[in-house]
C-alpha cells in the first residue's frame, strides 16, 4: 500500500513552487499547490476507505530500512490505524480547504510562490509526523513542522514583529523538543527499539511499580510531556502561540488551530501505552492541561485583537485536550481535537474574512455592525462560536461534554478538574460571543474612507466600506460551518470511542491495571469500561450544568456587548490593576524576559563574548601575535647594518664559546 504518496505529493508541490515558482504566474503557482494537496487528500480518502472496508486492520507500508546498527533497526515506514487515519483526514482535508482559501486571501501579497511552497512543505512534515510508524520518523516530522512554522509565521519577514515571532516560536519549541529527544534516547537504552509495534509490545509487559515501570516510564513520559507542552503551547511554553498571529491569517488557521499545535496531543495519545503505566506523569498532564485551559481563557476575556482572542482560545482548548489525555480519556482528547479543527479553523478563516472585508483592521473596537455587510461570514462564524461554546447539538458540545464527564468520572480524574473545566467553559462561551457581538452587531465603528497603510498584520486595504469576501474564501467557510454543526455526531453513542478503542483503550481503573501485562488488553472494547448505568443520571446532571454555563456565558456577553455597551469600560475601570494585569497577559513575557532572556543575553555578553571570545580566545591570539611582533622587532634591531656592531657581536659570541670550552675542560 503506497502510503508514502500521501506526504510525498505535498512535498512535490513545495519543491516545484519553491524552485520554479518565481517564474510562474500566480494562477500557475496556485494550481500546483492545490493540485498536489488535493491529490494527497483524495489518496488519503482511498486509503481510509480501504482501511474501513478491510476490517480496520492496520495498514503498514515499509519503504526502506533507514538505520541498522546491530539489532537496532529503524524503518522508513508509515502506518494507518484508527488514530493516524483520523489525523490524516483532518490534516489533508482541512489543509486543502485552507489552501483554497489562501488563493484569494493572499492574492495581493508579495512572495506568493514562497507562501504556497512553505504551506505545502508544512503539509509534508505534518503528514510524516502523523503517519510515521516509529518515533524517530515522527521526530523528523516533529522538527519539520517547527521549521515550516518558523517560515510561515515570519512570512512578512521585513516586519520586525513577524521576524521576532518566528524566532520566538522556533526557539521555544526547541526547548520542548530537547526533552522529547532525551525521551527517545531512554527508549532506545531501555527497550532497544523505536518502532511503535515492537516498543508497545515490550512496554505492555510492565505495570506501574514493576521493574522499569515507575522510574523509567515516568521519566520518559514526563520528557515526552516536555516536548508536547512546547508544540501544543501549554504552560510554561505557551508564549509563542499568541505572537504567532503575526503570520498570515490562513497560517493561523492551518498551523495554530487545526494541525501543528495538536501534534503534542497526538503524540501523548499515540504513546498511551507508556503514559497509562506512568500515573504520576498522567496526573502532571492533567494538571498542566487544566491550568492552561483556565489561565488562557482568562486572558482571552480582555483581548481586543480578533486574532489574539482566537489565539488564547486555541491555547485554552488545547488545555482541554491535555486534561482529557491526563485522565486517560485518550479518545475524548482526539474527538475534541477533530471537532476543534473544524470550528477553530473556521473561526480563524472567518476572522481573516472580516480582516479582508474591513481593509486589514484587527481591533474589534473598530468593527461592529458587520452582519449586514458580511452575512455569510457572520452565519458561519456563528456556527463555529456555538460549537466552541458548547451549545447543544453543535460539534463542540459533544466532545467538550465527553471531556468534562471523563475528567469527573475517570479513575485518574477529579471533581477539581471537572469544576475548573466547567468554569473555563463558561468563560469560553462569554469571550467567544463577546467577539461575535463586538464584530457583527451594533453600528460600524470603523473608518469608511480608503484604508491603506494601516499597519495591520495582513494588508487588505481594498476600500473602506466593509464588504463580503469572494466565494473562493467563503466556500471553505461554508464547508467548515457544516462540519462545525454535524461533526460531533460521530461521537454519539460512544461510536468514536469504540472506533479508537484498539489504539487508545478506554480508561482503566486501578484493579484493571495489572491486566495491562497481557498484550491483548490493548484492544479491549470500550464498552467493557463504560461507566455503570447508575451513573447515567449523574452524567446527565453534569451535562445540564455545562449547558447552563454555555448559555450563561452567551447571556452575559449579550447583556454587556449588545444591551449595555457602556458597562464593559466601567467594569474594566472598577477592576483597576486586576484588569490591567490580565490585559497585559499577567506580564508573563516580561517575567520571562527579566528572569531568563535578559540574564542569558547579559551572561552571554559578559562571559561568552567579553570573557571567553574577546578575553580568552582573542586575547590569546592577540598576545601571541604581539609577542611574535615584539620578538621580531628585537631581532630586527640587531640587523643594524653597522660593521662595527656585527664585529662586536662576533667577538662576544667567540668569548662565550671560549668560556664554555674552558669551563667544560676544567670539570
């Protein structure tokens, strides 16, 4: 089965546009980018249909042996099972829609061929990451998406803020990747393989507390978590993602909503055999996810840049996914990953449509009343807002409710996780409907004259009157809008959980942990560990609370931003320093700058530059050169050209020789 074609096709598009795109017309550049991405998506559909019709038996594609060192062997190979199939379809499907959207959105930007080359390159690395059949090849894709992200975030490289954001993302991710790499070294040392099938079979022999179980597996899981916090923007490495909004808006939709930032969630769920045997690491995952979800949501409430609200929303929703993975509800994490790709991709693309329609403005305080100018954008964003807020019967409602229930009922869960999750859901509903009402209701607060040279992130100053986007941009919005409505129904009746059960087994209680020693336990049907029927009433009660929170957030946003528009400023003034602190994102960037970045720069300047480079290395070389120069100068003065001076030196030399000979003769 030629699985390698799925990532190879976008790579071919990236190479063609990257090498020859400068000489192509914009239409040809777009045709190349779309054709290869569409071919990858269609082939992924063919593979998925064969997988589903073939009894859901994993499809493996061994391309070549990559490394062979004694018994240690790494394949260059790909794997399609239940988990990678979901990721493959999300990456290729949503990625293709964003490529279509980009054709119109980037039409008037410079570097058109470069943009699509980078976008195709990102698709190649992301597909390599999710389809790899071993950790080393996954790590290649892992690092590759970091590179592609750097290129796309810094696409407007002539603007310092974009260049700095690209470097910030790249460096922050390298911190997390260091931990992931050390985890791979520990896997090789303790298990002798990085192939998923072989490794998970060996890990299955252990349970928490047995031999290598607690110490090594916990260390490996925590180091993997370090990598995941960088890639998926969790505390403390989340700071790169809000700044990444400096890139073009379609980049935000693709990389920072639908695909790249979910790589950490995917890696943890793929590694569930390790994490399930490291309960301490699982608890840390849940705590980090819960704190991140709440922390980012509080910041999102105060932001006025439409893209930054969505950026902090992404960080918060990723926290939900980590919370689910941390309570061993891996299928719930992937379920929310999938629905999040639909509604958050739509929200970013919708924000791009708004920015395009108002001449590049991103400040929601200068918008308003856009519903009458941009009805298609409004209704699609309304669907996405309902989905992310957990309004019943929209996609996000089903996945978020599953996470909250598992956070409460799982053996690894806690009522604290559930409570923080519900409060976060309330804040999410509030700030997302705040975004919707500030942008689309009331009267338009922007300028009606031509809006060129506004200095916004994406330059779309066509004319000052707000206008709807072209259908090349609206088409993907409509498709994602439909998915934001119906995409959650695949999880009704535990269908999605049952589908993923062979790869991400259901939550195991403590007495069941010992059964992990049996390899066949990895494929236990989900229904064997479903909550008891007497808990169904409790589940309904908790669901009712989350629904109440969703509508309460909507109601509060309506009251403050539709009914009483004067109140938000009064409330902000009354909160004083607290509001300022949250508005400035708790000064985390400033704290990192003072505690880490400036000491590193100052230390590097004082020790590495002035001390070692200038003082030791340059000093040694300069001193050697000066010594040679002074020695040469001294000998040069001996060559005076004076015959009497030469005769004197000859006489002195002869005297020394005579004295030496006499001294030797008298011994």
